[in-house]
C-alpha cells in the first residue's frame, strides 16, 4: 500500500507538469481561433443584420445605402462557384487518378508534373490574375467575362483539388483493388466501381477547401475585369461582379451605412459557403465507409 | 481520415444558415426616403424613345460613385441600357480607355499629356473631357488637436516634401506648435488624389516623402488620423464630411488668408490650391451611339441631383451650363 502512491507520485511530478502544460497549450490554441472567429462573427452580425433583407438579395447596387442590394454580385458568385465545380472537380480528380493509378513514377516527366502541382498551390493568387488577363482575356480574346473569372479561379484551386484527391485515392486500401483485380476486373472497372466511390468522401473534403478558397478571392477577379457596378444579372459570357468585390467596394465608401451593408454582404457570403459545405458534407456522409 | 463531420455538425451548419435567412426579415431602418425623391426630381426630357445597348465606364475610384449614381438614375428612365462602372483607378482607367476598351473614363485628374495622350492618339481614340463635380482635398487632423487650425502651403510642403525630416509638430516652420509627435497618413501612389496633392503642394507629381502610412482605402487614412492625437492626413472631402465627429479639417492658406474646405469655398474657387475638378472622358466614337449620347446628356443635365445622391460637391450653375455647351457642340445639334 505504501509503495503504490510513491510510484504514482514520482511519475506525476515530472510527467504531469509536462502533460498539463501540453494540455494548456492545446486549450490556448483552440481559444485563440474561437475568440478571433467569434469576435469577427459577432461584429459582422451585429452590424449586418439590419441590412440583411430582401432588398440586399433582389436589388442592384445603388448610391444610396437604403436602396442598395447585391443581386448581381450574389448571382455572379453563385454562377462562378457552379462553373468552378464543373471544371475543377473533373479535371482535378482526373489528374489525381492519372498520377495515382496510371503514372509511372520512375519517369522523369511524371515526377516533374508532381513537383509542379505541389508548387502551384503556393503561387499567390494575383499571379493567376495576371495570367488570366494576359492569356484568357487578351490572348484568347475571351474578354472580361464571368467565364474568364471562373476559369482563373479553377486554375487557382486546381492544385488543392488534385493534392487532396490524391490523398483520398491513396487512402483506399490496396486490398480492395487487389481483390477486384483477383476477381478479373479491368483497371477501368476497379477505378470506377471500387476506388472512386470509396474516395468520394475525401474528394468532397478537398472540393470544400477549394471552394472556400475561391469564394473569397478578390485580386485575380479584379484583374480579369470584375466590375464594381453592374446592374443586370450576370451571364456566363457577360460582364460580372462578385460578392467579395462588392463588399470591398462598399467598405471603401465614405458613408458609414455602406460599411453596415458590407457586413450584410459578408453574412450572405458566409451563408452561401455554408450551404455549399453542407452539400459536400452530405455527400461525404452518404459515401463514408469503414474498413 | 482524421476529423469527421457528423450529422450533428451538418445540422449545426444548416441551423446557422437558417438563422441568417430568418434575420432577413428584419429590414433596414429608413426605407429609401431621400433616394426616391432624388430620383423623381431628375429631368426626363428627350422624349420617350426606348434605347438599348451596353455602356462601359472605368477609372477613378473617387469619381466612380458619381458615375454609378448617374447610371443608377439613368436606368429608371432607360432600363434597356446597361451601364457598367469599374474602378481600376484613374491611371488604370485611361489605360483601358486609350486601348479602346471603354466608352467612358472616370478621372480625378486631367489626362497626362506626356504619357497617356500619345497612347490614345496612337490607337486613334479621340475623346471629349467633361467636368462633372468638384472635390476639396481635405487636410485633416485629430479632433483633439487644438493647435493646428490653419496651415500655409509652405508648411504643408515642408511636412510632405521628399526627404522631409519633420516628425514633431514643433519642427513645423513658422508654426509655433507644441511639442507633440506627428504621424502622417495619406493615399498610396496609385491614387489620383496623391498625384494631385503632390503636384500642388510639392510642385511635382509623385514627389512626396514616403515614410507615412499609405493606403488606397481612404477609410484607413481616416482611421489613422482619428486614432492619434498628433496625426495629419489628407483625403477627399466626403470622407471628412462623414467623419466630422472624429476629425478636424485644417484651413489652408495659399497666400490670401486661411480658407476652410467646404462646398461653398470649393465651388467658388477660393479653396486653393486643393479644390480640384473631377472629370469624365468620353470617346467621340462612342458618343455617336444613341445610348451613350443620351446617357451623357442625362449625366450633365442632372449633375446636381446626381452629385446630391452620391454626396459630391456639385458644379456651379455657370460651370454646368459650360459643360452642356461643350456637349451640344460635340454632338453637333
């Protein structure tokens, strides 16, 4: 009876202090994040709620804060996110599948490709904007249209989609595909019926991250010609604006009410993002499997 | 796969979305009072011809809100005409304008003879310049600053000239100011406001000391001045007007006594040298299109209402008439 507490005591002095300090550090980390985010959210909601009404959703921007809405910007952002998903996910997943399932890693060009993709994820967004201006808007003569904006955002988030899709594909146990091969399945059958469905949850996570990054981008869009005042609803090959740009422009206005309007715009942006995330989470839970 | 989002978290996300949507019912306080009256005051004129087409404007972010207000009011008359306004900055706007990409260029300074005019000429872009409003560049100090009520242009020059070492109010020549450290804030080099201020105060466009808080967003400059007792900054008059409770405007003496920035002094041309005209440049070729012609006529005829809606200092009646004459000559009626 006397020996046991002694052993516990000896362990506790050194290890418990260290353990306690570690735990404290973890609590501190999570508090920093939550307090900052919480402050931001409370501030935005407090300012934005009075301006969060149907006018904001259905009216074009205006010089008088009471009449100003963000309909073209909201639609522009939604259209762009839709196009982005249509373009970035197939291309990204395709690239990831090629690199994981087909590419021979002993070949130098495949390795070069991999290094390239990993580095592209770190390129500042403004550089993509310059590329878009030179190549899409002026080079291809696409003009300053919504499609050009969506394409540049696609390029911007493609590395994120590729890297996370590769992780997801790699996480599918080898035994699954080996089993399928053993039963006589072709590579196409293995990928389309076993690997890809099993990787969907991970791919969905990657797509959420990609969308979340793209929805807040302002700089590259400014370069490819997102305007600050557009009164009509956007079309794919027409001039456009996006919510982050509308918010930025409102914040820069001298009249105080525009800042409140900007807060309301931020809430709408958050709501759009949450709806999209909810969709991806639903998709993920539906396909989630355990081995 | 690490952190999994359970159905409970999905529910939480949906709940937040729901709250956001529900809050949409709250509505804003005073629903479009002044705005409606402003719109109904606009002079319709010109008959009821239905026009259509796109008009592209880009340029100064200072003038942008004015052209936006014009576009907005114009829409109530000609809903088929789609006017878009970009705010790439005065320089960026001229770049696009001279490349023939836009119909209208907003500018907070005249087009540059040595840099921009040749490009326009080379591309065959001919244009007409219209004055649309006035701005009084305001020198502002903190509201607790009770010593600086008037500064001469020489003093401003001493403070802002390249290489200026003034870091304390007591070092301002001929000022007799207290020992209080001075911090400076102003617009960044891409701004037309910066170009104009440096040209007028330091005698050369772009020549300025560089150790100050520079921002393209005037609200940041307002914050910088409002947050420190010894601060001094400059920006457009509207930003002062909206922040009078935290800022104090300094009177400027250019040799004829101290003049405070105001609508009256700017209009009368007394607030020298910092009252500046704001411009709109229109491509002659575009002006031949009926929708552009009609939009510009609307813009100039309703300058007062538009300036009021967008909170700009309007031109005097005389000046407005001058611009109309210019327009009439251009369209050759």
